[in-house]
C-alpha cells in the first residue's frame, strides 16, 4: 500500500477498506492527463518563484521520463498505489528524492482529479466528434448516390408515402449533425480549468491560475473553487450527448435490422459485418446492428448512475464522486466503438433498389396523391379522402395497385378521374412534386445535399490545441 496521507494515522488501513477506497484499477487510464496537469502546475509554480528554476526543470523532466516509461511499458501502474495521483507522485519521489516531494505544493487531489477528468473528457469529446464526422461523410455519400432511389416512407411502420433513400438517410444526417453541435456546445462550457481550486478553498500560495489554464489549452480558470472541485456537470452533459448519439444509432440499427429481414430485403449487410448461426446454416444475422441497439442501454445507465450519484452530494468534494469514472469510461468507449462499427457496416451495405421500389409501389403510398388529384379537380379534400379510401378497398380486394385499375373502374368510383391520373400517381411524380424545403423531391433534396456538403466542409472535427503547439488555446 502506498498512501500519501500516512502522517495523521497510527494504525494500518484494513485491507478491505484499502481496496474499497482505491481507484487505481480504473483511474490508471488518466495517467497522461495526470502528468500533463502536473507539468503545467509545476511550470506555473516555477514562474511564480514558488519552486526554483532547477527544481522546476528537474520535476518537468522527470515527469516526462515517467510518462515515457509508462507509455513504453517499462513502468507498470500497479494496485499498490491508491490512485493515479499517488502513483505519479510516488514514482517522482523515488527518482528525485526531496525535490519530487514539492510537486503537490498548492494542490489537492480534489482539484487534480477534477482537472484530469476534464482533460480526459475533452479529448473524448474530440474523438467522438471526429467519428461522427466520419459517419456523416458516409451518410452524405449514400444521399448523393440515391436521390432517385424510391422507397416507401413509413408512419406507424405502415407504408405512408413514397420517399427516396437519400431523403431517409438525410434524416439521420440531421440527427448526427445535431449530436456534433451538442458536443461543441459542451466544449464551450467544459473548457475551464479547475486546477488551483485546492481542496475546496483555493490556496495561500500566489498561484497564477490564468497561466496554468492557458498552458493546458483552457479558456481560463473556473471562478469558484468549491464549484471547481465538485462540478461534474460537463460529464453529465457529455454522457447525455452520448446517450442521444446512442439513441440515434439504435433507431438506425433497428431500421437496418428490419430492412435486412427476409420480409423486407431492402438491404444486404456485408459478410464482414454479419454473423452466422451455429445451428441454422442459412442464417446471416445483423448482430452488429443488434449489439449497437443493445449497448444503448448501458450508456443510458451511465448517465442515470451519475445523475443519481451527484444528486445528494453537499459541497464540496466527497468521495462519492470517485464513482464518476468507471461507468463514464465504459460509456465513452462504447459510444466510440459503436459509431465506428456502425459506420463500417453502413459504408459496405448493399441497398436493394428493386425491392425498395417494388415495396413503395405496392403499398398505396400514392393514395394521398390520388386524393390531391381530385382536390386539384375541384373535389373538397374530405370527399376526395373518402373516394380514395373506396379505391383502396377495391384494390385490396383485387390485389392490385391504384395505377393498375382501368380508367373505367376509376370512373365508376368518381367520374372526375381521367387518363392523367396515372401520371399524377406514379412514384416519380409523387416524390418529385414534393419540393418544399426538406421534402424528398429531387431538386429539394439536391439543395439540401449541397448545404450538408457545405456544413461538413466548414465544420472540421473538434481539436484542442495547447500553448506551445502553435497559437492561442482554442477549441474549434
Ligand atoms: N480517486 C479520487 C477520485 O476519483 C481522487 C480524489 C481523492 N480526493 C480525496 N480527498 N480523497 O475522486
């Protein structure tokens, strides 16, 4: 056991207590952030004359070596340390002796862990955003290729009106675009540095918090030290954005599963993204889509868990907050994997245009347009609705589509019908006459595609740059 706080204690910590209390098994993944934060802290202490130049240089260099040793597998992060902060500090002291003992001047593990989680979260937001951008690029390519691929649009999972595959995909483009916007909004609020908040009440050392914040690429320091150590809003917001991303992926997965079924056959998932059955040789299952849909639950769970953990915590830091990590890490990993896999599945999927078109043509998806035809010939809409309802009944009995009725049969139900009805209810007309902004008509769709292309061009993935790697700290 390697603890930082032995002085006040005379007895040994019970082994079970030690293990229950320790976080090293899961916060070890914060080692990069922990070292990066320590380097900035020490540089600031040096600039303020709290550490000498030699001390500063020695600690910074040694932290760099520890980092490289961990990175290259020469130094293992083992459970004998309570947490990642203890691990780094203990190793620094092992290597530097008394100088290493100065690292923690003017700092608490409370502001340290608050910083580490923010740095980690910021990186995760950027990586998630980059993956979403990749997925949007895939979706846009499908939209570009399928402005004329007619398929049924559904409400209540009943065929409703014809749309195009481009249009259907465009709905998901909007969803994932909003997800990206949420991520960049979160960065705006998250990007303030809690380091320097101390345990809860700041410190008597003349820390330059502005400088530390700048070194780490933050907009500035947080403005209340009690809030600085106990705020996890940014994580709740991120998990909430993750939950929404998963909800979108899950809906999309559900559609892929339906479209891939024998009954629909709108798509065929590539062999690389499907799995077989151990007993039924004919099976090719959409397991990836099912798993994405399934994993949505655990991401929701992480959000709910953190909300509940936080709800009763008095100011400022309390150990409950250590529970912010395991589920959040799992949720972040899950979301990234799901986006990447879904993108791979979508970019290799085959769309069965013939099946989609046939399905649209057979489902009375042009019934609204038949009613509109009557309205355009002076029939009040409610009457037109009734007439077309009777037509649909007639067709169902005969097992035919509206445009397979003879003109005589149509006229027997309403004399208003004429030869031009056939053109008016063709799938192409039904789709391409819908030209309001956001509708599936080819021209309307092409305008949207141009706008989405422009959006992708002007919204590069979020990147975090720090002082020293060129320019002002910023989050794009
Ligand atoms: N492992 C702790 C956490 O994750 C670090 C902060 C510990 N602070 C303390 N006063 N014990 O929250």
